[in-house]
C-alpha cells in the first residue's frame, strides 16, 4: 500500500500559493503596443451604454458571505488605466458603487471592467487601482459593452 500522506499536504499547501501568485500579476501602465482584440488599448475606450447591476442573487460570487452584497457599474466611457500580462483594466468614469453590510453601507470605490487581450475570454468587474486590485468577478453577459476608438483630443482654437 502506498502512503500518500506526505504528498497530499504539500499539494494542499502549494494550491493557495499558486492562487496567490495568479492574483498578484504585475500591474503596469498600458503599453502603446497592447491590443484588446483588434484595437490598440491606449487609443480605445470601453463604452458601457447602460448601468450594469450585480448582486449575490445573480449567482456570481461576491467575496465573503458577510461582504459585498451588490455592485453597480455606471454607464459611460471607461478609459484604459493599466494592464497585466493577460488583459487591460478600463477604469469606470465615476467608480463602482458597492453595497456592503452595515456599517460600511453603499459607497463608490475605484474599479471598472477588466478585458482580456484574448477576446474569447470573458470580461471581469474589478475593484482597485494600479497599486492593488482587491477583487475580480465575472461580468454578467447581460452587461453589454463595446471597445471603440477614443475621441480625438480637442484642437486648440
């Protein structure tokens, strides 16, 4: 009979470390060569035409059981703020409205929509900024967005 007792704890200990490493991808400014699908990320905006509301009843994990109860992404043009090796973080024009149990209540937090560089992968909602992304969860399919060319800067006139 084989004794796997020494292998199993090592594998169980390595799993959280692997998750930690995946969650700590290097965040950096959007490079001029970065694309999201066919579009240069630095010359694009993410257009969200309607507000997108998410709640625990959507069957989307929202952190700890006593944590986030709902999030609202406002409509608008989200700008590319930073990237990691797999995608681009488009910042919300006014933050993500987050509802948590008392005493925190409802407040706006930095965040937006994360779009993978590979278009087949789904988008994610994120909370955080270039210093630290604290949460990510799948963007519901009903939350439709488009990647569009950024408006040209206004000419002095």
